[in-house]
């Protein structure tokens, strides 16, 4: 028998699909990564091509294995982590998607959401699923596809269509697709659909019925760490156990070893996502946060979290690059922001997809305010970075109000944590230390741990704790008066984005 040296994590993200090989110490051995097209058919609509995603996953796996000069015989297990809420509906007989994947940022379901809310309002299902009615979640996206794609509803009611977030789409294809593909999701992803009862961890037929979604479309809900199936015969991972699934933010929480009640992490990616562990208790939010499943390891009880979701952070930097052209690559934004001493009075509220936590205003739109002739592109770059830190403070304040837990430090991960100017400003505006781990790819790492624990490659959570190692810490340097002045102006800027979309805005 060849020694099992590695666990492979597939990170199917919003902008790219990656395959990352980890060794037993939780260190990165190799990476394969391929970006996919961002499709914008009209304002507020965001789509991906599911077939392109599947092709890229396969290429990424091949690249990661090739770079490490290894193959399936040395891989103990595969874990999947994914952009959550992004909705794929496909024909189970042909494997063909009936429509592009509708991405979590997409706001086309605004009217559906309002119709579902009716007189009961956006919190109609919140006690059951922990989520407000919002365009963010998968359930209304499924309804839109069934209502708007020719023949889709008829096929769904005949039992021919399957739904999945991108973890399910990836797993189904990896385990054989039309030839016996496994149609499964885990509790963390199911908890982002609006269709799962948080207490029973099962699909709620009443909510699915309200949305007109046949139960036959929905995947089986499993834990985050168990063997779901084996790699398909014609792939590179033949008979390799696929044994971990976690939505990307829950995976990062697991990878950051946030296993105790009150431990929190913040991921800086396309958007920002802060989660705080609330233990085995479902804690409902009174302050605009989401109640979500954090993870469930095998037969153990589910662990829950409160989450603050911010739609636009890293994607604002992409926007500066792709739409305005004031930088040519994302890392350049730090140098440009460092060319000025402060934001010059400019505040950038990137409500491109409305505002998520703690406001949940789908009719908000982005605003750049406080402009004078003094403001230059350096100030705009700085304001864009600061927007990430300000939005994080808003979420942190909501968490403190809901959980009665005072934040003492913030563990951070994701692509933007390489930006040291941002990390220092984050510490300044929060007034607590910000801590970056040595392995910043904690999303993929969390999925790897879940998969490895299921097959005994790691024994359990203690191995995750033992492998976690601090890389750098930023402590607050801003005085209290300046902190509160800048935050007050930010809050004022946010109000300028409210209620922008009228009924006649397309």
C-alpha cells in the first residue's frame, strides 16, 4: 500500500476554482487555480457557467497533482469548499445545466423576495431557517429559474431536475455525474438556502412549497465530515474518498480552529464574512446577522454560528482595476493607498448588490461621498480599502449586541489579509488586535481537515488547534477620538446609499 501523505481540498470560489494539496502538518504542498468568467447579463445580475466551473475544477486538480509529482495513491481524502448560495439547476439525465449558475451576489430575485414576504415581512421564515428573506439565498434563485426558464418547472415536477450549490454540483460530477453521481450537500450549505430547518437539519416542506420547489430537486443533507462517495472511474481521483464539505466561510472558521463559544474569524475575499461560534445553540439575531450552521463532524451535534455577511470588499478592488483602470493588478491598491496620508475626506460605500449585514437593504446602491477637488486616485484607493474595515466593524458591533461576547482579537484570512495597510486600519477601527495565521488559505484548509478527520488522517479538532500558527499581529495605533470621528462619518456615508432603486429602475 502506498502511504497516504496528503489531503486535497477543492475550493470552488466566486472568481476561481482551486485545488490545494495539504500535508499532515496543514502546510500547502501545491496549488492549481483557474479563474472563470463573471457574466453580467444586466445590472444586478451575476452568473457563472457551471460547465466552465467543472472544467476548471478538473484542470486545477490536475495542476496541483502535477506540481507535487503525486497521484491519487498518496491522497487520503478530498474535501470540497465552495461559494455558498450560488445556485445550479441541472438535468439529472443529461448532466446539462438548464441555466447559468445564479451567483450569491445576484439581486434579480428582489420581487420574488418581496412577494414571498407579503404582510409578514422579511423575517417570515427566520425562526425556522435563521435567515431573512433576501436575494442572497438560494431558495428564491431556484424559484426564479423554475419560473423563467422554458420547460424547467415541468421537468422539475417530473423529477428530472436537480438543484445544488456548487459543492453539490462538483461532488455530483466528481462521483460520476449521470453515471451514479452522488446528490448530496452538507448542513452548512443547506443552511444557506432558506429551505432547511436549523433545529432538525432537514428540508422544510412548507417553505419549499411556498417557493414552488419540488422536494425531489433537493440534495440529501449530510454532515460536514463523512464519506459521501468515491472519485469517478474516469477521473484522476479514482476511488478516492470525498469526505468533507463545508461552505467557504464555515470552512475558514474550522480552519482557524474557532472551536470554542465566542471565538470569531473574518474572511476577506470577494466579500467579507465574520462568524462567531455560538456552540450547540441556535442563537437568533436581533441585529441583522444570520444564524447558520458552523459545522457538524460525523455523528457529533451540530455547532452553530452567527454570521455577518458583507457583499462587496475584495470585489471593490477588482472594480477599481477592471472598471476604472486606476490599478492594473489588485496588489497595486496598497501602494496607491499609501501614496496619501488618509482618505482625504472621501468615503466609499460599495453597495453594488445592495447592503447585506446588518442592514439588508437590497435597494441600496454604491456611493462615493465627501468628494472635493483635493481628492485623487490615492484617496479613492484608500477609501476603498477602508470600506472593508468599516463594514467589518458594523458587523462586529452587531455580534457583540447579539452574543454578549466582547471581541478581544480577530483572526483573519483570505486574499486581502496580505494587504498590511488594510490590516493595520482594521485593528485601528476595531480597537483590538488583528491576527493572521501562517497558512492564510484557511478556507481550503478547513475543508481538508473535515475530509481528513472523516478517514482518520487527522484524529480530530485537536490536530487543527495544534497545527494553527500565528504569522503576524497588528495592534491598534489610532487614538479613540479619531477612531470614532472616522466611523461616525462612515455611518453618515452609508445612509446616502439607502432607497436608491425605484420601481422603474432597470
